[in-house]
C-alpha cells in the first residue's frame, strides 16, 4: 500500500494550527518559504484559505512580515535600468470619512523635487474612495508596469502603479476579502513591499497596535529609513484634529515621535466625497482649513523623515512654504 505523504505546504499550516499549546508563529525563514510557495502557485486553495485565516486569528509578527516581504520582492520582474526613488508610499485602505488629501501632499512634494513611487489597490471595500480613481479625476494616469512607472517618475517625480500590474498573486489574495469577510496578513504585507527600493518609506495604518509591528518589521527587512503613523482612514495621512504618533526607523535606529494636533476642536465628517474638490483646493478656489492642514501636516512628517528639516517646526514651515508657492494652475486644461 502506497504511503500518503503530506503536501509540502502542510508544514506551515501545522505550525500555526496545532492548538493553544502546540501552535507558534513562523520564523522569518519559514514565513519566507511559505510566501515563496504561495506566490509560485504551489499551494492548494483550501490551504491558502486556512493559512490566511490562521494568520489572521493570531496576528502577524515582525519576523513573519519581514519574511513575507522578502519573498514578495524576489517575485517582482524589475526594469533593467535602476531608478533612484526617494520615497515609497503605499495606498491600499481607501477613504470614507474625508477625501484623500494626502494625494495633494504627494504631488506637492513631487513638485519640489521628491521622487515618489506610490502603489496600491482599490475597490475591495464598498463606500470608500480609492487613490486610483481620484488620480484619474486629476488627469494622472496610473502606470501599467515598472518601466512605465520609471518613465513617469523621471518626467514628473511621481507615479502610481496598481498592485495587479506587478504582483497579481497578492492582488488576487486581497480580492478574497469579500469572500472571507475579513482582511488577511496580505493587507499588511503590501504596505511593506517597497518594490523600487526607495531610500525612504512611509506607511499608514488604522489600528494603533500595528504601528510598532510595521516599525519592527521594516528594521528586520532592512528598510532603515521609514515612518508609520495612524492615518486618517488607514491611509498615510496625518489627521490634524488629533495628536499623531509617528514611529520610525531612522538610519537603522527605532524612534517614536509625537506630533501635536493642529486644531483644538475636531472637524465634522465630510458631507460627500467629491474628488473634484481636490482640484479646487489646489487651485485656491476653495479654502478648506481641514484639507490645508492635512496636506501641509502630512508633508511636514515626510520632510522630517527625508532629513530636509531637523525639527517639527522647520518641517511644518517648509511644508507651508511649498503649499503657498505651489503651481496652482497645474490642473487647468
């Protein structure tokens, strides 16, 4: 009688699923090998579902995230010519209470010489406004490959590349959210990808406990200049109505820094999310104080991360100068 052997991926499900006393987290190497198999398509769908939900229940460790990120980065087909990118900006959450004012922050920074690569995915949660659709309202077409992204960054210091164009396997897993009813570790992983190996990365999270997780995972993954904050709606966007704790890795050292609230009272939720308002805000046709403070405040955090300002006050002033001197007619057809 032929002996039936376990599927190779069963090793990782066993580690996670042996019960309260027998289960444990994956090591960084185990996480790396597990994600390599997933991305290579060497996993049965039932195994993938079990793995994702076991990870969801116990929550990811920094070691697991670092291993997942290494495997994912090795799966990308990169352009032959190297491109120097200053900042990797992930955008996967979408916005539901306020418009994504951080998009104007990225364009403001790009206008002042910061080369930004943004990646994300959209449309997987009803009622949210996603970056890709807003960029198209602004007349900015997403890239469809790393090569096209490199061209856009060379021309405009900014490019947005949807996840499905450079890692369709991870995109398909994200799209399982409606089937599972829950987010999976991949929603955390994609924020750490830094596909173009930017010198600095910035990430937004929704649950405060994930700040330290991202910070520690970045250090393990060799990302020695990064910042993570609890962003409005889970995007990388400083909410000016509340204090903002930014947890960073600066030159390989962990740093926690509290940024103050910019208003004494909270603003009400926006009545409607109309992306066209980003254009009128940029052009100065509308003067939304919450939007202006969000744009400038988020830019200040980035400028300090990049080392373009040494103090919060210097960063805030430089970001304000950028905003006051912006090219207001860039969206004029």
